[in-house]
C-alpha cells in the first residue's frame, strides 16, 4: 500500500508542478497585460509589478491546477483499469484517496496564506508602483496618443507633443463639469501625493469659461489623483490583512456606539425641552445615515475572514469533487473528466459563492454563508465517493 500511495503522490506531484507553472505563467501574462492596458504602465513598471501580480495570480491558479492534476491522473488510472485492479486486490478507493485529500487540505492552508499575501503584499506593492509611476504613465500616454481623459470623462487634456523635459507643448485642458477650457504655450506636470493632487502649471495661458475669457502668464490646474488612478482605499475590507480586519471591526463597532450616543443625547435633550419635533433634527438624521454606512462596513468586514478561508479551502473541495468524479467516469480522456468537473463548479460553485458573499456583505445572512459554495460541491463529491465505493 505504501508503494501505491508513493506512486500516486509522485505522479500527482509531477502533473501538478507542470500544470502550476503553465497556468500561473499564462495568468501572469494576462494579468500583466490587463494592468498595463488599464494603467498605461511603462515597461519598467510592468517588470516591477511581476512579483506582486504573481502573488495575486497564485490565488487563482492553485485550486484550478489541483483540479486539473487530480482529473488527469485519476482519469488515466480509471481508463487503464488500474482502479479496477486495485479493487480486485482488496484495496478500496478510500485507502489511496485519503492521502490525496490530506495533501489537498494542506494546500488549502497554503491557499489561505497566498490569499492573505496577495492582499497585504501584492495589492499594496502594485499600488505603490502605480503611485510612483503615475507621472510617467501620464506623460507616456500624452506622448503616444496626444490626449488623456480622466476616469469620470469630465476632464480632457490635449497636447501637440511632449518635449525632452516632459513639458507639455501647447496643452488644452477641457473641463466638462465646469465648462472651462485652458490653453497654454507650455505646461509642467507635478504631483503632490500628500494632497492627492496632480497639478499642471501653465505658461502664457488663456482661460475661457462661458462668457468669461482672460489671459495670463501663469496658471495652475489641479486634478485629483483618484480621477487618474484608482484609489487604493486602504480601509476597504478586501484590501486589509486579517489582523487589520479585526481591528477595523472593533473600531466600526465603537463608531456605531458613538453615533447612537449622539442620537440618544439629542433626543433626551429634546424630550426634556418638550420639543418632540426635534427627534428628527438634522444632526439625528446625519447620525442615522452614518450608522447605516457603518453597519454596511461592519457586515463587509465580518464577511471578509470567512471569505478568505472559504476561498483557500476551495483547493480541498475541488479535489474532493474531481478525484472521485474522474474515477467514476472511467475515461482515459482527461479533457472530458476535467470539463465534467468544471461544469458543476461553473454552474454551482461560483453562483453560490457570489450569492453567499453578497448576502453576507449585506447582512441578510450570517458571514459563514460564504461557505455555501464549498458545501455544495462537497455534497456532490460525497455522492460520487459513495458511487465508486459501491462495487
């Protein structure tokens, strides 16, 4: 039996290694291309982003690669009647599947760690690259396309070119929101990360806004950086490490309690003064709106830890479903087995995951409902396990 287990684990390990390298490399290339197109990154920034995007892609490739490895291997074993031969020797499938499930369990723990690493290090590191390269990104796009449009399509920058000192030649800044157009002979870009602003200092400018028009020698025009690059939003639940999520939850609870004390104080004062109408005073309405916002934030924070654990343990449940299904199908064509496994994952796992996550974030259901997807494919896998042990 030890020989059989070593054989299974060795073959699975080789298949997993090749599959992991191939799938992760493909996802890494796709991820880098997408981010380069979204953020107009120069080559140097793309190279710097490789380790951070790699960490993020690992969280996706690990469960898929495990599913691919077990379906390839057990499809071949079943199609070559090796499973039948083992049963004829009195060795039930559970004896060689249990070590595979144990390995999948440990990979799930690793998956949780990778998810945490991708969030705390990967996203934060990539955000730093974007921040440090935002000026080069903007200059590069203006040099290439001669124009730049902010994310809300409210501000457009048009230039005739960019010189060697990164000065904009004959720029025109058009603000749709304020109906303003500023044209200049040259302009220099500067970034203030503390103020979260991108400033263009123009020379010999002309200002046109509605019926107002005037000229001058110098003028500055500021654009929020959030309109150029996505805000990191470090307080967002999905961008926090698990220890920080716990701290933020406690902080949110304290803020909710503080807002409730404010409402209680205003209503107590109104009751003492006999002013019942003041129970709907603007301060009370503002506090109630803030409580609703904080409660939404609290539900999102509460859903984040179980979501990460459930996402990491998808490795185990993918193997739990893939291995017995591949054996049950008895086909050496691993593509058929892989897609047969992937169909319930696409049709059941991801819809249930989305449903559970949305319900948990809204507070409609408890946070643990994010495990619904894993439990769903776990029950299907249990049915196939019973089938392959019947004969």
